[in-house]
C-alpha cells in the first residue's frame, strides 16, 4: 500500500491560523492531555498503519469521548500512531478534517451536521461511509407534570403568553428555552423554528454552556418547577429525565428546517413530529487520507456500536466516572464484551490494505 503524508501535528500555530486566521489559539482550547492518547503502540511489521500518524478531532462534549476513543484504539491495533485528540467547535471540526489538519471525527450527525459538511467541501474533500451509531433523536422537552396539567403537547402552544410564562426563568414573562450552544448543529434549527412558528414574542432562546444550563434545569425540575429545554439521545439526561415518565417530547405544528435541510420532512413513521429528523452518527475522515490509507478507510466504514451502549456509558459519566482512566476502562470493557466483533473489524481493515 502507499503511505500517506502524515497528518500535521507539530505546527499547531500554523494550523490554528489556517482555521481561524488571526483569532489566536487561546479561543480554540486546542490540545488535550496525553492521558487521552490511545495507549502504547502495537508491535508488528505487517501492520498497515505502521509509521503513519493520526490526529482525531472532536467537540468539547465529554459525551463524545467514548466513541472517539474506541476508534482510536481500533486504529492503534492496525499500527497507526494515534495522537491525543484536539477539540474544536463543529464547523471548525469539519473544516480541519477537510483540509487535512485533522484525520477524522467520530461524532458527525447526519443530517444534523449537513450544513457544516457541505460548507467544508462535502464529498469532494470528506469521506462519510457506514453508520457508526443509528437512530439518534433530538427535540424539545418539558416536564410531564406541567404538560399534563396544562395539556401542552405542541411547541407552538407557547404562543399563549400565559403558558409561556410558566417557563419564565429570568422574569421577563417569556419562556426560557434552554437550547444548543453557539456553533452546534441545532443552533440554527432552534432559532429558525422559534421564528417560523411565531414564538418570538413569547419564547427566549437561552444559550450558554449547555451542560451548565442543563444542570440548572435539572435543579429546577427537582425543585418542582416547570422546565423547557432542547435535548437529544444518546445523552445522560434521558436516563434521569426519562421521556414519557418525568418529561415528554413536544411536537411541532409542521416540518420546518433551515439551510441545506430546508424541505426535510421531520415527521416520524408513527406520525409524530418533533421538529428534527432522526440522525445517524458517522465517522467522517479526510477523503485523500482515507484513499491513501485503505485500512483506516475500511475501519471507519464498518465500525458500528448500538446507540444504547453510548447512552449507558454517558450515564457512567454522570455518575462520576469521567476521568481519562475511566473512559479507557469503559472502552476496554466494551471491546472485551464485543471481542469477536472488534477482531472482525481489524481483520477486515487489514484485508482492505492487502487489496490496495
């Protein structure tokens, strides 16, 4: 096989300038501690990744660590030297991978991140093959107590100032909808739908640090107060505020998506419409790098994990098992429990390299 030009890892200042011009490295928060490296290099002369360096990239969400580290450990079994991941916002993640400044991301949601994918160069510069985790859902949720008491089933019911005021946090009379961070795929959707459904006068899109805002939301719920928030699965929150038990999904009056997803029908097979299409998670990699590294390309295509396994691991994070050593242990335990599957991935990836 032909070996690729290694993913640049040493000239971080140049890479940061490439991504953000003169914005500076401080705003990026790039560079993670070496404890996030995949582990020691696997010996062997026949390994297709020998001598080739891989740089993963992800968002700052801790809930993505498990999926990313699993891919890193699989790459290492193929002989690749896997660097600790770097963290960026989602738009910049896609640009970094497309430009070859990073090798891959393991948490691309399609169609949720479709705008970022296309803006970074789309299929001409990126490789997106094989579903890594299927059936991720997202939408708007309120506590079941308030939903039942006031018969709230749809988001657009909050055009009623009296209903909206139930979810007022800051005293302005409007509902505070806890939404996605700036730079997340859901940001544009939430902002678009508030306007499309005529909610500007009664609903405030509340942004900030999502995990911190959700911690406040959970505290409000435990205090018996109404809550209104955007959420997704898999995420630890759905194991605490369980859909259908503590909270309920709100439907939207019709499908309405912005940008490249305009015209998408978000209605589910059961007839319900939560405003977002179901998503699949993919491993997205630099297209040229994948062409030069067929073993890695095959691995990215065939790896697949149950979405419920991600949810269970996320719950362990919530329970305090969030240190690098904990995540390594979670991944190692998953591999051991699915050893035949994992070994088959490695075998198929090695076979792909031999065919090249």
